[in-house]
C-alpha cells in the first residue's frame, strides 16, 4: 500500500515539491508586469501555472501517503507536550513535524516572510533532539505539569527550533533574501514554543483559541524582555523566565 511508505520518504517528497514551488514563487517576486517584455510575461504566466500545479501535486501526495489526510485541511493549532511526546514516539513525531511546519509557515507569513523556505524534515530533527538532549525536562513537564517545568522544557524547544532552522543549509540558489532574519526566527519559534506551553499548562485540547497568535502578541508586548532573552548568555534560562511570567496571564 502507498500509505505504508516510510515517513522519511514521504517527508522528503513533500519537501522537494515545496523546494521547487519556492523557486517558482521567488522567481516572480518583485517583477512589475507593466515593464515586462513578451517573453517575461509568458514566463510569469508559466510560473504561475507551475506554482498551481505543484500545489496540487503536494495536495495529491498528502492524500495518497499521509496517515491522516483530513488533518491537513483543518486549522492547525499548538497542542500540549504530552501530545507531541507520548509513549508512541512515531505518532508524536508525525504530529509535531506536521503541526510545527504549518505553524511556522503561518507565523513567518504574519511576520512578513511569505515565501520562507521551510522543510518538515527540520522539525523531525528537532523532535529527536528534544528527546535525546532534553528528555528529563520533557518528563518533568509532562508528569508534574508545574509552571517552571513546562516553561523550561518549552524554552529549550524554542532554542532547538531556531537553531535547527537557522543552521539548515539553503541549497537553492539566489533566494536567501526570502529568508527571515534572526530576530524574526526567534519570534516565530518562541511564539510556537510558548503556545505549546500554554496548551500543556491548560491541560486541554485547544478550542477556538488562537494560541500561537496570542503568544506572538504577548512576546511583542514584552519586546524589551524578548530582546534581552535573545542576547542573553544563557538563552534557555532567559526564555524560561519569560515564558513562566507570560503563561499564567494568557488564555
């Protein structure tokens, strides 16, 4: 069965489709139609057609190989640590990878990076790194569920997310300008990690709350503390303190 294809192959397939779509969109960026020659106009129309075709191809690939195709058409929201790091590691990894991909795409768009290059495989690496390097923090946050433990685990996650994304080599030529700057990366991933902390602390599935957007607004409202955390010698401790301050005051 097609759905029995390994997750690694599925993720690679989707990421390669996204790479090509990213190139097509980047090639159209900033081009003014009124100044184009006829070949440029034709190229732009062809690029749009290929863009749509690749989006359709990604949708088809999801419907064929995803273990839960319907989930890709729903609004993705942050969930608790117990959902992303359950006893069944494979199930948690798949949810984490998918959710963080779509949340990252959404947050970068909000922050002005509409065509940032994002790979699901990056977040598979983050999930594994959290288990290997921060397993004790995750266990403490899930078992006890105390504010400090949750904040510490999610602070470690924010740093792992930014580090993995920032150090991923960009193999596509001439499109570095589409990538967000370091501050936007931290703001994006700190918002996602804080939202996961909120979901863990509340101990229930998110309803209509837009946890990630709420987290983003809260961090922007505390811009001074956020900037201090980014430049702190011990970023994990600084983000943990900031998260512990914000979580009780957010929905």
